[in-house]
């Protein structure tokens, strides 16, 4: 895989509380990653305007708006309709409400905004799934939700690297966005189901989400470049 292709697969998670911090990181990561993941902390603190600022100032960086929306279909339609104006490439919604909920999101998103269905959070292990009332294993739950995402017409799914084989079987044509990526030897923090970049790409991931190993590094661009190198070598 070429370096440019590998760069396009890397999503840097910008989990910061202010627009100033987000724009600073964007300026340092431009040209080193393909996309930025902007999530709840930043969105709640700064509102939709920060998404527009990032897109206007750094047009080469695509935006993955990670809000994990979850509500009744009519409310979801309204939220997706509003999100379409922000210029994001992807937005996340929970897959747990079923196909009708996901179809409503896909229909409202149109062609420019890709709906990514979140299967099971990477912070959840088997015990956490049981505590949430699920009788299926995490892997079975991910596979079932990936099938729902495919049937609903979603652009892709978000899943742990450990369930990639099941997702590739259930939804081979969808994007597979994998968070919980940690370079070998890195601190896994609060993640429970993690994987290295090269292994995840080799297992079928199309995009990797990497946060703290990049954003807490002394040189964020260099940290991103090293992960790109690992992706390209897969």
C-alpha cells in the first residue's frame, strides 16, 4: 500500500474541549492523516460551528463526526438533516435500535454524508454486554448489527478489530472503521478490545481511529507518520 493510501485510512481522534485546541491539532496533523474524528466533548463545548471551522480552514482534512446518535427515527431524521450542512464525511449512529432507525438516517443523509453504524463500543467486554442486558456474545451482537447496517444501506460500521472477521462476512462491502487501535507496546487506557494498526488492516479494516497515541505525543505529526508507516506495511 502506498503512503498516500495509508494516510487516507488513518483517522485521528481529536478529543479536546475547545475549538482552539482542535484547530491547533488540525494544523499540525494536516498532511499527515486523512481524516479527523471530532466527538461529543468538542461538539457539546463548541457547537456545530467548530466543524465548519475545521472544514473551512483545513479543506484537505475530512471530518468524521462521532456523535453516536440514538433516538426515535423522526428525531434522527432531523438530526441528520442538520448534520448534512456541516461538511462532515461521516457521522455515527447507534445500531442498537434496528433497521428502521438506520434506514431513516440513511435516507436523510443523502449521498454526501455517510452513516456509520456503531456496533458495540470498544470499551465494552463480555461482562459489560451482559450487564447491559444482552444475551448474545459481543461478537454475535456485532455481527447481527453489521447485517442490519448492510440491509439499511449504511456506508459502514464501527467495530472492534477483534470482530472484523465476523463483520467482513456479514457486511463485506461496507467500510469497517476500527477504533481502539494502539501501536505495539502502547498503553491501552480504558479500551478493552484493542489491536495494532498492521493487524487491523490485515484483518479487513478500511479505516483506523487513533487518539491518544497521536494527540498526546510530543510530536503529533511524527506519531501519525509512524502509524501510517505501519498501515502501509500491512
